C-alpha cells in the first residue's frame, strides 16, 4: 500500500509525533511518503518527503503538487493531520481517486454547518480518532457515519536505555509538556502546585513545564504571584523532551480538553507516576488509582492532595508509575497500531468496490 501523510504544522507537536511513529512502523511493509510545510518538522522523518507551501485552504500550488505526488507515487491513502490539510488533501483525492482519511486527535463537537459537512464528510472517506469519546462526539453530527470512523489508539516505543536523564533541579520533580496555550491548563497546574507547596510547607519540590507558546510570560507571572517562581522551570520548546521526562517523578496533564495525547504515554513509558484531568479521552488510557490519579479541571485542592499523596509515599508513587508503564506497553504498541490502521485503510478502499 502507498500512503501519503500531510502535515502543514508550523512547529512540532502531538500530531507530528503521531505521524512520525506511524510512518516508522508502516514503512516496514508499505511505501510511505510525507508532504510537509516546515523544515523543523520534515527533518525528523527518514522517508521520501516533499516540502510544500500549505499557505491556506485555497492554495492552488499546494493542491496541484499534492495531485502530482499522488499520481506519480500511485498513492492509495492520503492521511492529513490539520484542518487546512483536510481540505487540500480531500480535493486532491477527489481529483485523483485516492482515499482521504483524516486524523482527529481531540474532542471536537462539529456544528451542522455546510463547511463542516464538506470537510469531515464529503471530502473525507474516513476519520481516525484515538479515543472512543471523540467518535461519540463526532456521531452527534447528523452527517457523520459510524462506519467511516475508526478508534485507533496512539502508539509509541521508546528506547529508554539510550536516554540520559536531564539534571534534576529539585529532589522531587513534576513535569508537564505541551504547547503553552490556555487549553493545556498550565495555569491550573501552577495554582495546584502552589497550593501543595503552601499547604504542606514543601521546600524541596519543583515544577518543570516543557513547551513554547503565548502563555510563557503569564505563566511566569502567575508563579511569581504565588511565591513559587524559584520552583518553576519553563524550558521553552525542546526537540527532545525525553531526558526531562526521564528525570521526573510525576507527569501532570491538566488540560481542559484532549484526545489521548502522546505526552502522557511517553511519560508513562519513562517511569512517571501520572496525574491527569478528566479531559476528552484521557480516562480511556489508565485505570484510576491503579495506573493514574485523576482530578477534575480547576479543582486545586484535589490536585494539591494528589501531588502530596505521591510526594509523601514513595512506594505508592513507584507502584503507580510501574503500573502505568506496563499498561502503556500493552495497549499502545506500534504493531497493534499498524494492524488496526491498515485494516481500516483497506476497509475504506474496498467499502464500495
């Protein structure tokens, strides 16, 4: 099978990590290609790739290039990862006869508009999501059909032996990872961490947030206002966050909305105990109390208590981390993703044959 991924992202993120891991496992048995926008994304891929402008949904140069690539490489399946890609790839597939299967990694309540019907139904032959909740929400739209949607969990493998842990600025360390945007809830994390520090009179703990975005200054100011500025490290974007995750004790995911993000799987595979909000498809990942500790978004008191629970009980923290790692290894293998993805591709290709 010949598969083309498209990625118009300006910077590296969860979708791009998904494409990288998917391409690694798929290229073992199939021909895999990438159409990308930015060098910092494309340079990570060791497959045949094409740098395209991806300026906007009506970019005729990108559209004609996609059509040319599909025809020349005899592409069977195009997998776009961004809304801009959805439209351009959909048009290219309608012109060439290839199948357009989009990926959607976040809960999105689609309003019954002509535009959404065009992008997610008329131009999409299939939709891959990584959480059942995303599929359930999609099916609330009258034009979405269950046979066109597949739930395929994110998958990843990490060679932990090759990673050197980053230096640990505090004896007890919490990390978090993602774009510094309002949706990711880092302000809630900082408030909860500050409450933990104040309520339990903690002096040897730290919080490291990995990522870049427009919330960098407000988050720093928030930490200073709660007198934990010296305990917070904002690393900015890190091409390789694994050394930071490997050196931490807890990974906190405090988003308002998610699908099933790569970051929390990566953190589990790197032996972190996990604390997460009940956001999107997160609860499909790990069992509460056994593999993860869940909190409701904006419940600072519970977040502080959850952190202290793991701070004060090393055995519980290590048990939770070990359970999360085993669950991640079992549920999110690359081989499982390849089998389910190719099965869905074939289902879409031959559905109306």
